[in-house]
């Protein structure tokens, strides 16, 4: 699967306060991708689909994360600055 490289995010502006938090989220998301790959591998090995309710529940977490990040981006705050 195509994991985004950490170096991709190094080119973007992140405040000093948010840098460790963003770094942690990148790590957690990368690890989550590996876990999702394992779920797929197990489903294929077992020949058994993952319960749609499980997929829907996990997807709700992803949508919530995206909503939170979009709110942080769109909030009426001061513009990005180079620190």
C-alpha cells in the first residue's frame, strides 16, 4: 500500500507547538495503515469478509479525524506564518 513519506510533511508549515502532535499523528496513521493491511491479509487468508458493521465503525473514526483536522484548518484563526 502507498504510505506517505514523513519527508512529504516536512515541506509543510506546522507550528512549533503542533509539530510533535502532527509527528505523532503521522506515526499513528502509518501504523493504522499497517494494521488495516493485516486485516485485509487475514480476510484473504481466511476467505472471510470483514463484517460491514466493523468496517462502518472503523470508518466513522477516520471520518471524525478528518472532520477535526478540517476544522483546525478552516478555523477563523491567524494565517499561517513562518516561525
